[in-house]
C-alpha cells in the first residue's frame, strides 16, 4: 500500500470523484456525489461487493426520523449526541459526533425517498446506551438486505462500480493532493485512474492480524468476524500522507457469537432479562453495559466462552432475527425443562447455576442488588423452560482511523485539511473515543452512511472547484 509521486504521471482516464470501497460508506458517498452532479467511479477489490456491511445486522441508529414519529417516538439529534458522548465518556470529536447525529435522520429519509431504500424502526427492546427506540433497519433486518438495496440504488443512479479492482497505490504530490490511484487486477494487470477528489471508504484494519496485534493486543487471538479484505489500507496511506491517526485502540467487539457455530446471537436477549455465566455457572459482569466490551469479558473466562441463559419469552423475541433462526437451525440453541437439565446440557455445575438463577430472580423482585451494577427489576425474571447457547467474544471492526473534520475531509497531523482526500466509515476515526468500552450500539453503520454521505457531497464540491 504505497504512495507514489504524482509528478509526471499521465492517467489514461480521469474521473471527478473516485471512491475506494463498495460497502455502506462507499456506496452512500457515491450516491451523494452523484446527486450533487459529479461523475463517480467506485473501486472494489472483491468480485462481488459485500464488505463488513453485508456481514452486519444492518441496524442504523438515527434521531428524529419520520419512521420514529410514525410510532410516536420522540428523539432529537441532541439526545443522540448526548447518548454517544455518554458511552465514550466525552472522548470522540464533539463536532464530528454532533454533525453525524444531526445528519443521520435526514440521511435515512433521503435513502428512502430518493433512492428506494426502505427503513423501519426496530421495536421491542432498547440497545445499550440508547435513550429511546432509534435503531432502523431494512425489512429483512440484515446487512445483506441493506447491501442489496444500496447496490440497486447505485445501479439505478448510474454509478459505475469497478469490481475485482484492488487499489494498491495512490499518486500524490508533496502537499498531499491525490492525483489518482493504481489498481491491481486479478490477472496481474495494473491500471491507473486519475481523480479530482478521492473518498477512502475501505474500512479499518480488522483483517490485518499484525495491525490488530499492534493496536488491539487484547483481541489479537480472537475470532475476526468482519470482512477479510479490510486490511488497513486507508491507515497506511494516511500515515504516509502525514494524516492525523486517532483512537487506534478502539473497536467494536461482540460478546455473543455462538460457539463453535459462528453465528451472531442478538443482544436483545441480554437486554430483556437473559444473563451470561462462565464454566463455574457464575455471572461475571454487567451484561447491559454493552455488547462490544463484553467480548473481552467473555474471552477472559475459562475456555474463552460463556453460556447465555434465557427463557421461552426471550426465545420468542430472538425468533424475530434471521441470525437467531439460523442458530436454532444449526442446533446452537438448547432447551431444557429445568435449570438442572440446562446445566447438564452445557456441562455446568448444577447447584451453582441454580444459585445464579435464584440470585437474578431475587434481583428482579428487588430483594437484592447486583454486585455488577445491573438493574434486573425492569424485566420479568426468567421462568422455565430455559434456553441456553454457548458463545464467545469476537472482533467485528476497528474504530480508530484517519482524523477528519465535519465535512469528512482528512486532516493532517498539523490539523490542516489535506487538499482533496475524504474518509468515512471505519476508514476514519469513529465515534468511540480511544477506549475499548466506548463503542455505541450501531455506531459503525451510523458513521458509515452519515460520513459517507457527507464525504460524497464534499468530494463533489471539491471536484467542481478544487
Ligand atoms: C457481524 C457484524 C455485525 C455488525 N452489525 C452492525 C450493526 O447492526 N450496526 C452497525 O452499525 N454496525 C454493525 N457492524 C459494523 C458494520 O458492519 C461496519 O461498521 C460497516 O459495515 C462499515 O462500513 P464500511 O463501508 O466502512 O466498510 P465495508 O462495508 O467493510 O466496506 C469496505 C469495502 O472496501 C473494500 N476494500 C478494502 N480495501 C480495498 C482496496 N485497497 N481496494 C479496493 N477495495 C477495498 C472491501 O473489500 C469492502 O468491500 C457489524 C459488523 C459485523 C462484522
């Protein structure tokens, strides 16, 4: 991943706006640039664009949308900003966070109204850190469904996407102005394309084990659940171009991936009354702080796994999610008439598991408090029959990246704007701040689509008048 000198290079073709990466961020940036009147070309290393977006659940938080109003939900960009900043302890960029929160709602409505991407609000439970119901999804509630809509919208808008196009180098001059890119094709051919503005939408470095080990050592040996092709290219280019790099130790993990099946189990089970125990049959954390930081807590338990305990009420809730139905079909979810039988199914000490269940029931009745600080009183206590699933912790995506301003322009280490380089999604600094527990539920796609839209608009403007 190199930067080559732009001096003397002639490109056979030049496009006003180039976008690297055809995930949610790149496709949104392309739609926005096209809407602003610019010609756009998207470059994607895979033969079929999928990215982490297609692997995701496809849930996007947004505030004050008409989808919320239709359900009588009151929300505001200010409340969304406050929730994000509360989760990251005030350590993301306040200006970029506020801009993202302000543009998220209009972006989902723009998708629906102008580009035929339908959204609805997910009801039934609140995600950790969300003050109100504000998670939105396309009808099938999967990232693959979202990607399908985005690709169809891009095609309808006449956006060209070059697939099997691995961008391996940027051409830039001394002051960091990018003149074009170099693409390696599967047959070994090398092609060059010039541009007036470049959007980096090629995600973070979760797919590069060496970078994960360097910046996130605690997750170095865990399962990486995101897209393998996201190998830190934006980070390396940015480093050479003397861009600011921030919060590289931050990431989205998940403490609820069915093991060994590798299927995401919805965190709704934990938010609505379920709990996790270790091999000793004991709880080990407040499950409701967030699914991201729970990844490390689960990995620290014996064997790097935990058992999620829930009941028929929560099994019914889980059935709303395609992943959960897949986990049932794969035999990951086990049912037992009694807690002793559940203990035996998972090889747990029955007296300890029964004692843990009794403690949570007492906490739900308000008879005692939780030493980990979770409030059990808001949800019904678990009742037989019981359900369980063995889970592990996984790395979903990295959150640190290139420092940007509120127009998604990449900033140099000295704080100056690079002339024509934009970034969004996981390529840019996320909304988590520097710590592992700062990830706000849905913050990945929130940053991908909102910063993608802003980056596309800015790129079109820069291409028009550099
Ligand atoms: C299992 C799972 C569940 C998740 N669920 C959610 C959720 O419900 N809500 C949420 O907000 N977030 C979720 N996330 C996170 C979310 O998937 C990401 O935040 C989001 O998809 C990032 O979008 P992106 O466009 O930046 O990256 P991607 O969708 O990964 O797209 C990047 C693209 O760039 C391409 N690329 C990389 N390098 C190059 C190169 N050099 N040349 C050409 N192409 C390149 C890649 O092939 C890829 O297609 C989840 C993640 C996982 C793994």
